């Protein structure tokens, strides 16, 4: 028989004297369908992700109340799960001051504006090489950049969408940003988007336009002290671009210490957690990670933000 540890002389203490991390005051409450949305928000527990969700909403409201900036960085999946109207509503209500996206986002944003639908069946079309060979999307985007070679990629596409006045422009993030003069930037990696496969694609023109957008985005980041940056569904491109912009503006002497950063995704990846949540807030501020499906989490967060703003306005 192996020897065992003698634990007869352990020291105990009283539960009544122990400090605890969870209290009844933090528990959730049942929600009655007759209650208003404020009651629903109050019914959420003040524990872990539910508390973080409310804290992020409070940080956004606090930033807006103080006249600070809120910037959204996003991936294309956000458009594909139907969240453009939610983001457009934030722009219209002055909650989002700038929006940045990866290259695939302009594909889906443009297709939604032109025909009201997007997202091809890649599994089906990759078999015969027809994936990404759509005509109208490619022609429009290439023409938009070539004919607006003095401005950034996001502004060029937004301008072209508004000039064409497509039937479903009301659902386009870039068209709405252009109408409201909200900086909208696009950050590409050559070879990642379907239009890059077409012979008409001009890498130099798109590279120049996307570099212009990096400087536009960096200008927005330079104004983020006391504000909020939300990374929504971009696991690689936007976290990398954001970190470089943070370093650039700090190198130039801009104050950027008190910043709230948020990564929202259904899986927490290394880059956004490191480059958005942790590294930029080492000198001050706070980073949050909210895990869940975009199509659930973003509408919920935005509803809570608008609810808190309404309470602020009502005193």
C-alpha cells in the first residue's frame, strides 16, 4: 500500500467570514414578457460575460457622452450574417465615428447594394473553378478604384455606389458612410479576395488606395484616447492593422492610453486577443473579449447601448 498524506490537521475558516466573488446581488432575474427592455438588461447577471457586455455598452455610452470616438473594425462575415442594418443604425445615431473592414467586406457590401443578396456556395463552385468569377461585382469595384485614384479604397467604393444609386444602397455600409462623411476604410491583402483573380485587377491601384486607407484609419486611431475600438469578426487583418496604427500614432506623440478595446467573435483567436484586447491597453484603459455568434451578440450589444443612451438623455 502506498503512503498517504495525513490531512487531519488542516486549518479551516468560517464561510461567513470568507470573501466571495459571487453574491446574490449579482444573480440574474427572471424576465417577464410584459417588462420593458430596461428590465431585460437589468435581469442579466452581473457576472463574467454578461457583466462585460454591460460594461462595454457603458464604455461606449461614456465615450459618446464625453465627446470621444468609437471606431468599428470588422470582417466580411458580419455582412453575411445580416448585420449591415444594425451597423448603419449606429452610424445614423452618431454612435460609430469610423468603420474599417477587410477586403472581402467590399465584395459582399457591393453585391448587397446591387442585387440585394450575396455569398456564393464556395463548396459547390470551387469544383469547376467558377468560384469568384462573378462579372458585375468585379467590374464595378475595379472601375470604382480606377476612376477615383486620388482617394482611399473605402471612400472610392462608397462614392461609386452613391453615384450609381443602386436599388439596395440603403443596406450598404460604404454608401451610408460616404453619405454621412464617416471615414470608411478597406484593408486588403493581395490574393485573398475574388476580384484579385481577374485579369483587369490592378494591384498597384488597389495597393495605393488601401495604403491611403491605412493613413485614414490611423488618423481615426489617433483620436481614440478616451474612446472605444471594437474588433468584430476579424481574426487576422484588422487586429494586425490596428496594432500598427496604435504604434504609429504613439510614435508621433498622440496620447493613446485611456482606451477601451473589445474583441467580438464566436472563437477567441490569438491575434485579436493579443493585438486588440491586451497589448494596446497595457498603458491604460481596459480590454474585453466577448464570445458568441455575431448575429446574436452585436444586436444585443447595440440594443443595450441605445437603451443606456436613452436613459442618459432622459436624465
